[in-house]
C-alpha cells in the first residue's frame, strides 16, 4: 500500500515542480542555499557530502564550487548501478562526466572514509515535519545514509515539497533537519 501512496506522492510533487521553469527554481534555491551556508554544522565541517542538482532540485552547483574554494573536502555521489552509489571527491569543474541519469558526476577514485563526513546535504522529492524523506524511488540514499555515522544530515527542498506527512517503511532513512 505504501509504495502506491509514495508513487502518487512523487507524481504530485513532480507536477508541482513543473509549474516552474528551471530559472525560477534556481531563484527559489537562493534563500535555501543561504541558510545552508550559514548553518553552524556546515561552517565547522571539513568534509561535506553534497549533490550535483538536477534541473528540478534545489540548485547546488555554485554551492559546490564555493565550498571547494573555501578549502572544504567536497564529496558528490556517483550512481554505479540500479542499486548502488558511491562517493567521489570533487576536484573542480574539469573533473566531471555525465551519468546515465544526466547528472554531472566527478571522476576519480571512490571515497570510502565515510566516518570523516561531518555534514551531508540530502536531496529529496519531499520531506515532512517528522524529518522523513521521500526519494525518487530507487533507494540509493536509504541504503547509503546509515553509513554516514558521524554526519549531520540536512534534507533540502523547496517549500512546496515540504509536506505535512509522508508514508514511510522500515527501510526509509530520516534526516536530522530539513531546510525548505
């Protein structure tokens, strides 16, 4: 039952996203990213996990560059298969390739020192007040988040993606906080 509820919810959120152009979503991203940048946990962190945003997600491309230039160790996820993703160190704009999902992913060696990650910015289709996350349905983050034992996990979404409640299953992973 919950999978069907989740599918319907994803469809609804996709429809909400389609009301905006990519440029409008980038503008809507600005106050959210400012809140991320001023977050004390991010400011203290030396190693951070971010994500390279898709056109319908909170825009992170400038954030990645800025934190890299500030000397933080920036990690980005790379999709390896239908069930697996790994992390790679961001080394600058010249070290990207496009994935099968059209996501720019860093090239290089996999990063496996998960315990060194202090701050993780997590995308989602939707979040709720109980810090539940609705992903895109592949389970990448639900399998990955338990490995981030020392990271403060912050979900990020547009205000129209923050919902009163999200159906959950035992495998769903929560975040520590949500910015919307």
